[in-house]
């Protein structure tokens, strides 16, 4: 898969991206990969908290036969 993001000079996100590339000493593609992994972890934790708070509405659980 190839993804493209246009980060124009002066964009706030571009400065963050450039800082990460420089500070971490990795490629821009690796910065994006790491960001996706961290975003996925954060979303997974959010879903788990929501499911724990509302166990009756968890779509992952199947109803009990009975």
C-alpha cells in the first residue's frame, strides 16, 4: 500500500513530522508507520474502556443461549 499526505511548508503538522524524522533518526515512512501503530493502540484501549463501561452493549459478545 502507498499513502500520500501533502504537508505544505508552514503547516503545523509538517513541522511535527520533520521534528520526529530528525529526533528519531528514521525515515518519514517509518514515522508514519509508528504513528499508525500508536493510533491503533490508543483506539484499541478506547474501545476496551467503552466495552468495560457498557458490557450490555458490547457488539463483540454473542447473546447467551438459553
